[in-house]
C-alpha cells in the first residue's frame, strides 16, 4: 500500500548526503556514496569506471577526483530522495554556493516533473523542498582546468540515435570512443558494428534497500537519467582525456508531454536544449573548464534521424529502443516506443526489411496499438511518457506511412486506417508540413561549428 506524501514527509523530514569515497582498485576507479533518510535508513550506492590509467589518475590528483565524487553523489540524490520527498535535503559531503543551490533545486524540480505528475504531488509550493549545506568534509575539491585532447566520447544507449552519432563521426574521421553504462547487448553490438575501439565501461549499482522501500509503499517514479549521464560522461571524459562529449539528444526532446499545476511536464527534460545549456555552463564552472558537452543531433527531428539511420542497414538487427525489452534485448511490440520507432522508419525502408531485420511483425496490423497511435498524435490525455517525437512529426510520419501504402495499391492496416479516419482526415496542408519537417534545421544548438557543418551535410540540409 502506497504511503501518502504527507505521511512520508512527516516521518522523514530530512534527507542527508553524508559523504562519498573515491577508491582506486587495480585499474578500476570506484565512487561510493553515503545517504541517509532520517531516521536511520541508509543507502550506499556506487559506480565503478573500468580500465582507468593509473598515471592519468595521479596526474588528476585527489582534489579533482574528490570533486567528481562529490558531484556524482549529488546526481544520485533524486533516485533516493524521491522515495520520501523530504522537505529538506542536507548536504554534509561538500560545499555548494548560491548558484549551485539554485541550479540543483531547479534540476530536481524540472527533472522530476513526470514523477510529480504520476504521483499527483504539488511541487509548486515555496516550501516543498530546500537544500541546506552543513559540510563537514575536509577534502579539497577542484575544477579541472587543463586542456583536454581533441577526442570525442560518445555515450551509447543501444538506440538508433547514438548509432547515427557514432557512425557519422566515425566515418568523417573523428577520433572517438564510446561510453557504455551498465552495457546492454544492444549497446555493445552498436560499438562492435561501428568498429570503434573498446568502449569505456561503467557499472552503476543501485542500493537494493531502495527497491525494498518501494515494495513497502514508498514513492517511486521517473528520474532525470540523462542528467546523470551528463555528469558521468564528463567525469569519464576527463579520466580518459576526451575534450568533447557528443550525446544524441534531438530537437524532439524539447517538447513536453502535458501540463501539471500550470507547468509543462517533459519526460525528456534532461535531454532538452534547456538542460544542455544549463549543464554546459555548470560543467565549465565546476567540473572541467575545457570539457565540451553537446548534442550532435540537436538540429534534427527524430523523423529526420530515422531517414539517416535507414542508410546504415548494418545496424538494423542490433539496435533496440524498447525500454520494456531491454533486459531481453528485444522489442515488446506493445509500447509507444516500439510503435513510434516502427512508424518513423516505415517511410524509408521496405516493409520486409523492417519486419524481417528489425521487428518480427507489422505493428500497424495490431489493433491494440490504435489508442497508443492516437496518444502519439496528441489525441490522448498526455503524450506517452517515453522518448518519442513531437506531435507534429508523428502526424507527418503517419501521413507518410499512409501515403506510401496507398501508392503501392495496398489496403491500409487497422492502425493506419484508424489514424487516417480519426486524425489525418482533419489535418490540412500535409504536403507542406511534411516538407517542413523533413527539411527542418533547428538553430537552437550548442555544438562546435565543424560538427554542425558535418551533420548538415549528412542530413542533406
């Protein structure tokens, strides 16, 4: 039975970030963290970076490593704090200035929007949460100010977007390596197919006590994972001397899912351009002065990325975008993520290639996916809380699918028939809107000019 928010906040008024440790064990760098929910519930999660160079560690020194440990611990807080939503977060592990206090509170609120929505939590009250610093850690922390090498680190999640980033940078001569966090078979397969060097492997361990609390009725829900990845990839970039971190967040992630308490809720907030800008400023001020974190695919919609991806059939059998099927390295064929991926690829591939080399069936023939299709098209109460495209590009994608099948002289399967009758029939100017999406370029970007030029050339824009 889920406990009420009021019960949890009264029972657990304070969440403590007690401390962190940085340990070098052979060629593994281990960061561990100590959290406490008052009274007396303690957590000790950890993250380990494999195959680090000991000379590089000595060069960085304890002050820089302490700073990284402290910040990785800060980024773990949302995963554990969300169980109780205590009114106060007390930081003992290190110091935060006023800029940082505001920055971390903003991330906690914006990055947890979906969690607040799904648990019906009013997060807008002025006293909802505050950070307090009671630092008792004497360890010196230090911004890394040395120049980093002209190399690119690409985090790989297993989906088409990171495959496109890796493939385009690789074939255009970038000196790059991949980063895999708790690597899935799909992520390792993408690294293998792209023929990049052995990836940097990181293992993150969640304290199992958190899962037991969830079973007992404590709160659970979405956390800003891509924000965690931003901090982790920056730490790894410095550890392995990479000057750039090219993530694969696209224009579509800027669009929210719904409004709650008059505030937009975005499942993909920590993939958005707003977060990207905020993190760039924070990272150069508090983590590594010359580190360059940016999204390589920011100018493009998911539909445009799918068109590029369709040129690389070597990835078709190995990429996976379904969260439900992650543990089994499969597509579930039932969720919004599966249907969206199928839809944006359909216009650019032969049906037999899509159903034989990627999916094992035609998802447009599954009547149970009709309502999910409507939600992607803005006809549900909320846009699905998944990493899917904007409503406009979904309309365009479904329109392209319908047009393709009609041109082939075939009958529309149930999903497309329903979409045409209930949605597309009321949509004007679809030819113009399709052209606009497919030839769109978002100038809200934060990547170096040479990367921008490369992507524009590959996207034929």
